[in-house]
């Protein structure tokens, strides 16, 4: 059923874990001019699964409901999953629903999604893989990680947790991300005013690595109920010179261990035979293990919409296909 925003964010606190893509802070971050959001739950008094999505309009398709993640109980049944997503289709009143699950892969979940009417999209816009780090256990880091960490420890770097981020911090992150964007050929920016929407939330933590009081790199990490997830990274041109990112991640893992956090989700890896593989190599070297998400799903009122969506993403926008 569709419910109002305030009721939705009261209900989600009943769940053990809320992925950052389903938090109020993330909705505020995504709230661009004219945005419209819809909030769903299967049962207000005894919720098993819920999510919010954003209405967007795309050429060739029209009105699309885009959902990133979901919040669900561990003991949810196939029937409850299937019933919920059938209701989302009926109540959304859109030409298409795109849904990207960030929960760990489950065959039962896939069966339920297919029986509800969803299929896999014609092309993946993101890779459904990640790396989990067990922060309370010894990590089997690789030789490259150990070498870079050893180098960073000789550079007099300083790790700093920013307890009360300011707009100036958001501007620094945006600047460093601009340099990372240039190095990696990324297609989006981090806007300071939007970043403040998540930095104001206590569950989103900001960390810096500095040299001579100058920020070299920054990381925003989401921490909630024993679980942490990578949100945004911003690395300056100078950060590579000092292996600052290796230093910062090692200190973040130490911080999470001290806080009693059990698992850190590196939030996607793109293993490939092209330039994106460097992200996988870095995250994999940290000593975690690979995990598959339930990943991307699509429902469309007409089959032509699915094809049009594929054409728009990969031929018009020329988005990277995973």
C-alpha cells in the first residue's frame, strides 16, 4: 500500500537494517526540483517489506518509478515478497518500474520477483557485485595493499573523523571528487548543497586523510546497527602520490572495529577487462570476500518500453553496460 512520507520513516525504524539508499537523508539528497516520491509498505501494523521510489520521466518511455534498495525482515516469505511487488506494480500507475536491490542475492527472492511480474533488464547499468569486509576479524590483504599501506605510513598522514560537517567540508569533497572524476572519467558531480542533506544525518560519517593540514581524500560511510557501507569517495590528484586512500581505508576499518561494527560493504565492484577494473583491484586487495546483490529488475506495461529504455541508456546516453 502507498503511505505518506512521515508514516513511512516511522515504520522503517522497526527494521533491523535500513540500506542507505532507503533512508530519509538519501531521499532528501535525491530531492531535486520537481521530484516526486512514492512510499510503499506491505502492512502498516506488522511490516515485512517496504521501500520508496522516485518518479522520473525519460524519452521514449514516459513515467518511470525508480526504486533503489528495499527494507525487509530476515524471515520474510516468498509469498509476502511476491504480494508486495504485485501491489507496487498496481499502485504505481507508471509505464515502467526500475528496481535495483542491494540485499544479498537469494534464489527465493529471484523466484518471487519473477512471479510478481518483474524480469531482468536488457542491460545492467550497475554491476551487482560487491566486497564485504569482516571488520572484527583479521583480514588477508594482498601484497599490493600491504605495500601501499607501508608507503603511506611513512608520509606523516593524518586521519580525521569530521563530527559536525559544514558546507565548507561539502565544498572540499566536491572539489576532490572533481579531480577523481577527471582521473576516472566519471559522468556525474557531487553538489555541495545536496551533500549536506546526507552529512546532516548522524548515520552518515565523514572521514578525511590530510597531509600538512591539507585534505588529500575523503570518504562518506553509512553506519547503522552493526553494518557499514561505502557511500562516496573523493580523491585528489595528490592522494595517489602518498597512497592516501589505502591509509584512510585502513583507519576506517580500525574505527569500525572499535565501534563494534561487524561488516563493511564496499558498495559495488566492477571487475572487467577495461579501465573500471582498477576499482575492483583496489577493493579486492583490502582482504574481504565477494558478494552478489539481488540486483536490477524491471517491469514495463509494454515490451516496447523495455527496449526503448535500453536504447536510451546505452545508445543515446552511452551509459556503461555491465
